[in-house]
């Protein structure tokens, strides 16, 4: 069944379109396989129900070659012509007209995921016996799919594993790239589970003006930054798609299975591909989906097909895994579960993601203490007032102030963060003082990361990237 829960009548037209295509595929395969009448009738009934909901949402009948929002068989909204006050999120573009950033509650409804609420955070705390990570406490990881299933498995001593990734588009990573890895490291530690990290160098070759050699070399350099986050080599496998897929029949077989069950219309509808995109782009989503299934890593999980995967990622990656979750039951695997993070804002404000090609849009992991200070002072968007007198009287706006946003990611002390919020909002703390606080947090954090990265040798990288058994709980 297509992965749009019945409890979500507000699913977006694009999500309904994708689900209809998937449900149509299911009906065709049931007919071809001469499935029992009741099973086929149930699938047809669901298909008709989805088409009815689609017409109610769009005012138009479903047409297989015409995704919503297009008058021709091309896809998705052009983010450049989307209304200024409209949020636009896909795996390559994040735009919003609001200086506060994306409206994540709306995004949850649009994507059909579930909010990470206090009840789920308390359950994670009970299961792990550890205080929840600040990213959970502060709503930085804010949405999930099937996290309760993962906790059920963990409490019943059943294994699961973690999967996250990095698209290596440049040699230097920025602090925003650290967010999923900081959180994944915490998850690995508290649950004591194996982790696979996909370096999608093939994707970057297809999308960017890079040679294969450059894309692979960026994988190696970025892997050093990931290793410097402190992952346990005995429980972590980092792999380059360009390298691993050629040596792993299990991985490639899963790619092919996924490719067989996703149509061109579906990927056009989900990802906005057009007829002029190269075929590599069109087939790539199957490569990002494959690590969600344990048989892609026979050296770790042997022939186990039943081990669920948990994917911590930014929510712009969710379209890949909605597709994966549609396909999973049809190829005999459990659906991956997800934990979604908010976006890390650019220094210039929360309207867009940072760009690795704009050195002033973020703090890079290669920046010196002086560069960090200059960037924060010069480029960090302020929620302060025009004059000191006005600021003292009216106070600053933490909702749009980038320095305060960065502190919510990196300052561990909840009480101190709350005090800063109160002081800045009341006008007792000035913008310059807030920026200095952030600089004092970031400089040692980046310096410590750089020191750890210096200790990462080529041999260590080879060890992390060698396909091998991993040691983990619940063997």
C-alpha cells in the first residue's frame, strides 16, 4: 500500500500523486500474480480512494504523466517562481519568505510525517537511560516516521542499525554538515548499534561539474571530518558509492530491485526530474535507498532481511525515503524509520540553506579563530534594533537572530541558553554581546574538531571504509 497514512487527509497533492502511482503499480503486480480476490479488491479500493482524495485536493483527475502543479508532463514547482511567502523544500533547494525560517509544523502535514512530541522524547529517555540529546530537547530533530517501532524492537532485544550520509561536493565541510553526524554519534552511543554512512560521490558527479576523481577525493576528505566526530570504528562502516557498489553484489541487487519497482513518472513527480535530465539522475534515488536494507551489507548482517534501519537526516532528504518506504514491503524488507532535523540557517538568515560554494554563508570546519570571529561579526543576521537606545527599550528578536539560532545548536547548557534568550529579548543583552557569546562557543568547538581531524590518518580512513563485520549488540 502506498505510504500516505489514512489519518493524513492533508497529504500534499504531490504526495498523493506519488502514492497513486505506487498503488497502481501494486494493483498491476497483484493482477499479474493472480492474487486472491479479497486482496486485489482491497488494493483497488485504496487506489480509488487515493484518486478521489487527489481530485478533492487539486480539482483535477489524476493523470499519470502530469504531476500536480504542471500543465505538461514535467514536474514540481520551480522554486524560483514560487510565491515569496511560500515554503519550498526538495533535496536540492530550500526556500522560505519568512525570516524565522521554514514552518516545520506545515511541513510535517505536507510530508505526512509525525511530530516528535514530549511523549516520544520521554520514551527514548526511558529506553536508553540517558538524558535526551539537546537536539531532541530543543526540537532540532522535530519529526519522525516509525520511531516507536524502532523503540519496540530495541526494548524486545531485536537489532536495528543506523544509516546516514553525506554528499561530498567540496573538500571542506561546514558546521551545518556536522548536525546529523553529532546526533548520529549520540544515537550510536546510547543504543549501541552499528552505523553505515553513505558517501554519495556518484550523485555529486551527476549533479555538479566534477570529475569522478574529484568526487571520490572529496569523499575521502569528508570521511576524515566524519571520523573526527568520534565514531567507533568497530561499529561504523563508511563507504563511497563509486567504490562499494562495484564490490558488493548485495548492494547492487537491492538497487536493481528498487529500480524495477519505481516508474519514471514517480521519480518525476517526487524529485522534479525533466525529460532533459541525464538518466543517471533518474536512477540515483535507488542508490540512496539501497542502504536502508540490511542485505546491502552482507558482511555486517549476513543474510538477515528483517533488520530495521533508522535514518537521521535533514527533512529535505525525506522524498528519497518516502519512495523507499513505498517500495520496501514489495521487495520483502521492513520500511526504514526516520528522524528529521530542521535546517541549519545560513549566516545571512534562515530563508535558505547554506551553500558550500559561498564561503561567507557559513562557518567552515577549516576556518581559523579569526575567520570565525570576522564571519559572525560581519555576516550573522541580527535580530537587534537599529540603535542601542531602541534595543534597550524594545529588546531583540531571537526568532530571526542567527547568532541565537546557532547557540540553540551548539550551546549545551539549557539554563544558560534560556537566560540569553531572556536577556536579549528584554534588551539587557546587546547584539555585539550575543555575537561574542557565539564566537566563544564556536572557536573552541572548531579548534577541537580540527585537532581530532589532524589525528585521522589515511590508514584509519581505509579501516573505516573496508567492508567487514561490525561488532554490535543483539547479534
